């Protein structure tokens, strides 16, 4: 959010019957010039120091996963090792390169594509379309018309939301012959939901995993992993 970003790399370890993986994170901060414009060519990178203040358990997956920013100091993240190897969402705080103060969100079940759109709310699910408070289990289903239900069937959350056009704007995805993306526009006041046609960012990609969406001083940035072997920050009109 703003000029903060978090990057990850995964190290695989263990034998054929004991495979596990550990995700190692770094905090990336771009530099602002004299006119307060972000220069992504000049940045500071520090290893992230994750301080768990909650119990951890034996797991196939270690470290934090699927990080989405709520604001510049607060993240949503999945931590399987804090939920007996099952996906579970937590809120954490980030200061400098330290990530800590984790709290478990409810419901703590396998839906892990939550998309925060302010400091208290998330889109919990796209299909069916459900919103909720970040920490509590107050799920609210938004009824879509028949066409929207059909078009959004099987789609999942990708990014956090940003404020554009007086509404909340997100990126969502679906796995088909390749991973496709869509823009999703949500009005929290009227509960209106709109969406774009499906598209890809890279014509030769088969896998695109969008992580974060940022609107910063009139510029829009998308962080994205491509084909499980590259990562980019894309600037959009």
C-alpha cells in the first residue's frame, strides 16, 4: 500500500514422504522523489522478520502466504502452521521490516481469498458473493442477478480493493485453460456489483497470480506472479 510491498520466495525441503515448504519474505520500499512521485527503479529491500505471538504447529506449509494489505500498517495473510496445516486467515501488523501482532479472523475455514476494501470489511467470497467484517463471522450474502451469478461462477478473489470512481475496485481470477482475470467493481452503499470482461496481462502466460492492487498519487500498480517463475509490478492507466 503506498510505497510498501512484500515479496516472497519458497524453499522446498523434506523427503518424498515428508515434503514441506517455507516461504521467506522481504519488505520492499520504493523511494519518493522531490515531487512525491514513486520511483520503482530505486528501492530498499530488507528481509522480513516475522514474530509470531500465537501458537504454531507442525505443518506442510511454513510462513505467511497470500499477503493482502488493509492499510500501510496492517495486512491480511494466510498462516497454515498456526491452524494445524489448514488455511486460516490472520490480521498482522507491519512496522519497518517486522511483521507481528497476529489475530485470527473468523470463520477460520478453507476460503482464503479474502479481499479487504476498508479497515473493517472484506469481500469474503465472489461466488457466492459474500462480505463480512475482517475479524468477526458476520457473513452477509449479496444477491446477484442471474447473469452476474453465471458470469462470476467459479471466480475467486485476487487483490485488496482500491478507491476509484467512488466505488471499490478489485482484481479477481478463475482457473480455466489458463488463469484469467477480471476487474470487479463493488459499491458498499448500494451493494451494486459490476465486472469487466475476462483478460490476461501477458499473452503467453498460463498462470497469473495477482497479489496486490495499489492506487498511489494517481498511479495504479499491480503486483503479479507469472508462470510460477517470475514476478512483476505493473503500472496501469
